[in-house]
C-alpha cells in the first residue's frame, strides 16, 4: 500500500481511469464519471482493507455469552467481500461502455489493475 493519504490515492486512481475513458462518447460520459469515482474509491479502500487483513487477520474471535464463542470473518474481510463485488460490477459496466475501437486495450488495462 502506498504511503500517500487515501484522498490523494483516490484522486490518482481517478485520473488513471479517466485517461482510459478519454475517448468516450459525450452521451455516455454522464454515466461513466460517477462510476469512475466509485471505482477509484473502492480500489483504494480495497488496498487499505487488504493491508489491514494482512496485519489483523481474516478472522476475529467472538464471545456472545458464557458458552458461545469462536471465530468469525473479520469486519475488514466482510467489507472487502462487499467492496470487491461492487468493484467487479462497476468494472463490468465500465468495460461495456468503452468504445469498440478502444475495448481491447481498456479491458487489458482494467483487468491488470483490478486483478
């Protein structure tokens, strides 16, 4: 994970994604811009959650009473799962909106970055 502040990392990721969609039709641009904002945020959030899980682990202990205890998926892991699903859906939508002439390069770039 980068040492930059999350806000700066989101901004950099947004700029990178905007460059991929520079040639998009104006009528699609209104759809693409909010998706790019979400994708950039989710990507940075996922990186931070992954760093947290590497330190704290993927599970945490719980104790709901005298006889109910064990391990459960950590809050970070639960958030990671939800964010990953959302990012995958956004990525698919963005790929579908890429002009056909740019599609091969954009798919490779998105796949490499979001893999």
